[in-house]
């Protein structure tokens, strides 16, 4: 057997996942999940990098808000720059932003910025934030030719405007091309399970992740997701770094739990994700992740900083749940069958309707797999209001 790779069946017990019935972790009574056989081919690693999930600061989340960062629908890049500087210094304890960036990346690194462009142009990683983060990475002496912006679909990137804001020499990569969809993926690093009747049971890791990058900075959005419950740090970097993941949900059933935390735990992805900056300038509280039409889009005016993706997503889940309750919408944990619909157009206009029983418990499951902190009493949530 190749010493660099192995079939990691025996490791599922250590990850808290096994073939058979998968119990829910939320205290509400939720249906268990029948799991198929799970196989994974991945690099051999004695233990995850200490910089990888949950990173240098498990349980620490810095939330920076500025009421003036959005004015009449326009995002202030000056405000963003100040928010990022403050957030990075608070997260790391460093006196300067440059020193803070150097805690995560340096001249020897090839860095990927994992954006979220799935809802472009209405909801996506804000171009101004991308420019500020790219500048921070370059301040740590990373070479421009070693800085990449990546997303799965080139078509989504075409509507993002990112090419207009990134520094010269920084490259944008869309992993999955129409002409050869699998060319951007590594056939030697994959997860395999047959959830429904899909012809290909494999999800391959993107080559840029498995072969090119040494560090990943994750830039997710703040959104409800009709299958997962919310899409934040964990889902952005997992489903955005593997092929063929849409096969995991068919109404009303979703296997986003446990697949999202499983994909995040696969090496080398786990060890390469060193920092998460959640773009919560805008949020989506229903009909996510695309926000089309923008009926359920709202201003949040915050950024979340942390190395622990579970802790950030836990706070995101609580905030979106609170917003839905304020709007009179059902809980993200709703299990009322009368609220199910196969009409996606109906979902776009009625917050009581959804095609799936959502599975936000994947965030808690990620915590049981060692990817971060779920318990809000153990999360060091530091709130900073600027402006």
C-alpha cells in the first residue's frame, strides 16, 4: 500500500461516525439517520497540524460590528479595513495587524482564500473584504504569485467582480470547469458513500487544496441553508473544496449531517484551514443560500474572526435562529411535515416552507469530532462595536 495514502475506515470510530444508525445531537427529538458504508482515501498524517481546525485559539470568536460600514447599500472599504485590523489584533493579542497576519502565514506559504460566490451578486464574500484580506496576507510577506482566490464554480466567480479588486499577480481559480468537470480534482483524495442512487458515490478533493496550497483562509457568508440549516465556516470550506456534494440531499432528506464535518476532518484540508473570517455584513434568514429574490436578505454589519469554525458557526446558528423567530418563521429545527414543499419557487416567498428537514446538528457533530467548540458557555465571544 502507498505509504502516503490509506483507506481510513478504522478512523471513523475516533471521529464519532460509523456505518448504521446516526443519532441526532440536539436535545430536541430528531430522526436518526441510516448511514451507508463510508470510505475515505486521504494522506497519512500522524496528527493534524496545530494551526489547522480548531487552530490556535479554540473557542475564541471575535465579533466586530460597525453601524457605519454600510450606508445606503454601499459598503465602506475604509470601515472594513478598520474592522479587519481590530479583529485580527483582538483574536491574536498582537499589537499590530501585520504581526497578527504573521501568526498564520509567511513567505514560505502558498495561500488560498476560500470565498463564497454561490449567491453572487446579491450575497457573497464582499469584494472589498477580499481586497483587505489579500492585503493582510501580502503584508505577511507571502508572494503575490503564491496567493490564490478559489471557489468551485468559475461561473459564479464571473459575477463576483473579484478580478477588479485583487492585487496584481494574485490568481483566481474556479475548480470545476464545464469542459472537464473532474480535471480540477484529485482522484487520490476522496470520500465515498452512496446516499441515494447517484451513479458516482465519490467526492474528490480539489487539486488546489490537496496539492498546491499550504494554508487556507476561509471567508464564508452568514446564511440560512435549506438543507444544512446554516452555511458558514464548516460548509463553505468543505462543500467548496470537494466535488459531487449536491448528491447528499434529496427532499426531504439531507446527509449534510454528517458529511460536512466528515469532509472538514479529511486531511490535508483540516490542517490547512488556519483562519476563518465570516462576512456577516449581510445575512440571509430564509431561502438560502442564494438570496434570489432578496426578500430575506438583511443588514448585519459584522465580521466574525476565529480559528475555530465550530464556535463561529454555533454563534451564526443562534443569530439566524433568533432572526427567524423575530420574523415569525419556524425554527431551523422545525420538523412539521406540513411545512415541506417540493416547489422551490414557493420557498422563495414563504418562510414557512422548505424542501428539507434541515440538519443544523452537523455543527455539534463537528465538535464531537474535535473540530471546535459547540457549548456556548465555553465560547469566548468577544464583541467589539466600532464607529
